[in-house]
């Protein structure tokens, strides 16, 4: 799942003591736009920060027979990283 444009997670919006993992299922359109669903949460507003960041990312869509198609991928975030 190549990323074309990445925006870093704004760590100033996160509590420093956060420990654990967040898993987000990202549905990527054939245009490289992301839709998301949080599968594993830590709470504390962390999910909102991650989802806001993922929506800013642009992806290279998957291809089947040379044509761009929608796909789904799990993205893992480990804190602290």
C-alpha cells in the first residue's frame, strides 16, 4: 500500500503517557482517497487524531489488470513509536 502523501501525526494533540496500539481499517478508493473504520482503539481522543491524519493521506490505489480498484488495508499505530 504505497503512500503518495504522508502527514505526520500531530503528537502535540496526544497525551505523553499513551501506550498501546490502534488499528484502523482503511478503505482506499480507486482514486486513492481514504475512508476509515477504527478496529482497535485506545480512547483518549487518540482515534480522532489518527483518523484526521489518515484522511489527509493519499494512496496509490491497488490495480487489477492495470486498472485502479478500491481496496482495504489495516494500518497499525504503536504508541510510543
